[in-house]
C-alpha cells in the first residue's frame, strides 16, 4: 500500500512499482485505462509516469532496461520490413515474368 505524506492525500509509490506499471502498460493489447483500473490508480498518474519513462526521468534503471529491448526490437522490425519489401518486389517480378511467358506461348510463331 502506498505511503501517504502528512497533510496530503497524494500517494507515494516506489520507483520499482512505477517502472513495473509503466512496462506493463506498454505491453500489447493493454491500455492506460485498463492498467490504471486494475491497479486502482488514476489514469492521469500512469500517463505522467509513462511520459517520465519516455523522457528518461527514471534514471539508470530505465536506461538499462529499455536500451536493450527497443533497440533490438526496432532493428529487427526495420529489417523485417525491408525483407518484406524485397520479397514483394521479387514476387511482382516473377508475376510479370509469368505473364510474359504466357503471352509468348499464345503468340503464333512466324517461322
């Protein structure tokens, strides 16, 4: 349970908790609203934590965890997109060649 400051109704959460919540909210098919409701925190608070996470305000913990995953994921994603483009181009060329071959078979030869 979060510790409350004297005289205020604002909860203080540990840095580890905030990081886990932010990382959980970035998982696929999760929304800020659903994560906030599940953990009984305000969605605006989670949005602030996500912004701080993106801007690197969580310090070394964020840079250590995030530096390995997104870099690899982005590199892999861009490589896969490039490979898809290459394969689509090859497929188009093969389709054109197939159409060319079919047209050549249909044309009567003059010899």
